[in-house]
């Protein structure tokens, strides 16, 4: 029997943060009435992350582990989404900068015939806690680039918490081409292009000082991937052919 919800967590060199993440997830989902699976996608780690993930899987039947050697968060998320069997599939960052209790906002919204639900840290109903001004402006620069070149309707495509119906995941992720910082934008671009209904969910989000974002490097990488999205769209790569 398929679980109601799959949680997909990409992890790279996360031996320090993974234990706290798993403790919070397991405590929360043990209290819920719906069935959940947790998929840890270990992505080219050089520490004990992989061994730690395997230990969680051995101790709990809810947990599965995938190993994706080639680096790239988008690649890891894609592998987890396509391996998931839940009726809904949730991308979750290991830092839990969005407290896992906030998933209730997504869970309730699923009844409104949306295919994709994305967390947003922007708007009056969202709450950003402890974020330095420079970090917020990093995000606004990225959003300005995304609005200009790919998606004009969303204020926060880069929030790491998103939920897809099983049908939407099965259709969208095989078409995904990008594996870097722009993979979120690409998936939303494809979703809208193919007529899926997408809703933004305002969340409470806590800044993590261990963030691995880099202003210049990531902005340049994002620009490149936005250009690639436009190129793939012109070539018809999002119109039905499956990515290798």
C-alpha cells in the first residue's frame, strides 16, 4: 500500500545536521494519522552521511536511502521523487529552516485541486526569522533574475520546501534537465507550461547561518541555467520527451 506522503531529503556532507533533522521528523510523523515514507538521497558525500543514512534505514522501515554519486541537488531530488511511492511528495531541506510542523499548511491545501504547492518566504503572511539583510537581498536578486527570464508570477521559487502530487511528479520530473540551482525554476516552468495548478504557501522560515549560498557564484550559475531553460523550451524539450 502506498503511503500518503513521501518526504525527499537530498543530503551532501550532512553528518552533523542529519541526526537533529531525523529526530524532529520521526517525532512529528509518529503523531500524524497518515502514512509517511522518508527518502534520504545521499549525494556524493565525503563524510559519514551515507553510513548514517543507512543506519536510519536499518532501524526504521519508514526510511529508505538512495545513493546518487554525481553531485547536484536537482539530480538528487529528481532521483528521490521518481523513486517515491507516496500520493504526495515533499521536498525537504535537511536544515529544517521551515519547521516541519509547517507542512500542515501544505497538507490542508492539497484538497483544493492543486498539483504543486511551493513554500514562500515573501508576503504579509510569511515570516522570516533571523535573516541578515544581505542574505535577503541575495534572494531578491535571484528572484529579479527569475522574473525577468523565466517566471514572472512567483516571489520565491528558491524556497527548499515544495510538494507535488504523485501524478504531477511522474509527469514533471522525467522532463527535468537541470541539476543545479535552477532546477526549482525549471520544474515550475514546466508545470505551468503543461497546465498544472501551482499555489504558493506562506511559511515561517528560520535563517541558517550554515547556508551554502554564494552571491556572485550562485547568481552567475542561475543566469546560465535560466538561459538553458529558455533554450530547452524553444527546442520543445518540455513538451513530452523524457530526459536522459
